[in-house]
C-alpha cells in the first residue's frame, strides 16, 4: 500500500512536470508567432509610407530608429540583411545579443523557395526566425531576422502546485501506514498464535483447538489446523492402542515360549515315571530321584524367568534411597568370585563409601546381569579373565566397569543388545541387558559398552555421587 502511494506520487510529479513543459512549449510557440506577426505588420506599415524609390542601401537610415523601437516593444532582437545575406543594421537588447554578419547558406536557400517565415537552426533556448522584405513593386529589399529567447518553465509555479498537492499525499501516506500497521499487526498476531500452538504440539499431550471467529483466509487455515489436530489425536490414540496390543501380544508369546521350555522335560519325565510305576520297574526309586532333581532344576528356571519378567514389569522406581555402591559391589563380586574359581578375577573397589541414590535390590540385579554376561562370554576361553573396577571421578561421577576377555560384540550388534528379546545365548529370555538399561535409566544413571571383535567387551554403569 505504501509503495503504491509512493509510485502514485512519483507518477503524478512526472506527468505534471511533462505537462507543464508541453504547455510552456505551446505558449512559447504561440507567443513567438504573435510577436513575429506584429513585427512584420509594423515593418510593412513603415515600408508603405516610404518613397517608391527606396532601395536596399536606404533601409538602415529608414529603419534604424524603428527597429530599436520595435525591439523594445516586443522584447526581441531585430536585424535587417541584404538579399545576399550581409548585415545592414540591428538592434541589441542584451550584451550578448546580435545578429550574424552573414546569414547561413541553408537559410538563404530556404528563403529563395519560400515566401513565408522560416526558422533557423536552434541555438539552445534562442529561436531565430527570418522572412523576406519586398517593396511596392514586389522587389526584394532585404531580409528581416528576429532573435527571440524562449520563456523557461517557472520552477516557482511548479512548487506552488506541489505545495498544494503534497499535504494530500502526506495524509494518504500516513493513513496508509496506519492502516497497513493495523492490518499487518492483526495478521501477524493471528499467525504467531498458530505458530505458538504448533510449537506446543506434542504427541500424547492433548491440545485444545484454536478459536477464530472470522471467515477469512486465516480462518480457513485455522480450520485446517483444527481438523489436522483432531486427526493427529485420533492417529496417536490408534497408534498407542496398537503399540499396547502389540506389546502384550509379544509379551504373551515370550512368556508362553519361555514357560513351555521348562515344562516340556517335566511333562516327559512325569509320563516316563508313570509308565515305570505301572510296569513295576526295579529302578523306580532311582528314576523318581532323577525326576525330582530335574523338576527342581526346571522350577528354578521357571523362577528365574518369573523374576526376569517381574523385573521388566517393575518400571517407575518412585522412591530412591541412599546406597553404598562400593559395599554392594564388593558383596556381588565376592559371590561370583567364590562360585567361579576357574576365572581369573581382578577386582578394584575403593574402601571408602560411594553413596548414590538408587535401590540396592535393583542395583544388585543390574550388576548380576552384567557379571553373568561376562561369565558366559569367557566360558569358552582358555584363560578366562574378568576385571571389575569402581572409581570416582573429580567431577563427582562414579563409574563401575565390568571387563571380560571374551570374543567381543560385533559393531553392528552393539546397538541391539539393549533391545528386548535380543540374546546370543542358546538359553535365555533376551531381557537381561534390556532390564539392566531400564533399571539404570530409572535411577538417573547411564550404561555404556565398548567392544572390539576378538578383544572382549567393557560394560559401564555411571551414577552421580552424593
């Protein structure tokens, strides 16, 4: 809007200036014609009262006073020339005025073929006009030349015109600026509202639709946003429902699979024991003892599976307590060291307390998973070795590392080991590291892994020390 007003102002200035120039040119042309006609009538009037015997040589004496009078009256220079173009007499109104001593050849040629006035070559803002002077017997007495300065376009008149037009454009410009500010502020405010609401949009968080009462382009945009918001809410709810159903289906399949494995040998043993009883086998007592041992072992496996799934379900540790991590680590490491004497253990745990916020039971479970995985990793090594270290950094972070000299973890598998159901063991639920990662994150800690194929693996647990 402001640009249109400025362009309109510039266009009006150009048109007004061009029109004024054209009008001044037309005025100069009309004025020159009137002056030329007046001078010609005056000269003819004087010639008619002169004797018939007047010749060219007598013209200066006859017209010397007359041309000065005419020049003063009409405000132009007047000069009289011989028919050959030589100067006879002239009048001078300004210091630089004066006629040429000899007329140009092209002017003389034009006068020979024309009885009317002719205009000489332009000389800036000065106009030269010539015509023939004839006596009573139609003989050529000479040539009249007048020198006339055009009236320049008066800048004062143009300024006066603009002094009247400028206030109107100033009012239009200020009014347009105010109107543009009001419209743009309303537009920007509504767009910023939509932008802020889009920034606040988060999956799973209910958002209220934007209220906008006007039926304009922004109203259509708001309607589309509200419609998409409703579709997004429906899609999120459907996706959450599918994820829950999928998680339960996967959990049910995993539970069924893990429970089925221990129940199979129990079922087969019970059937064999029943046939031995019916057949009155002599080694029935031995078979009963063997079956009892197998059942106890499988029940232990079922208990471990149950514990895994119960730990998986125990999410959201709401209350944390102070735990001496150094003491808990010593107890866990000592238990595994005593039960696995074939492994070379290197344990480095400070005697001073290392206190963190957590749950001792869950922390012990996480360390059990890491150490148990390390034992499985070195099971086939000729010289198995496991190093357990706990240290506190100057920044107040405690780091527990469990390092083994097993075959290591391939790089492409390192991102999958914390996913559920991932395992490299022949037997296992694939939930150990997933549960460990869940426990550590709920206790505001961090779990890391470094491994190179053929060089073992290093798992780390990091917590902030109180």
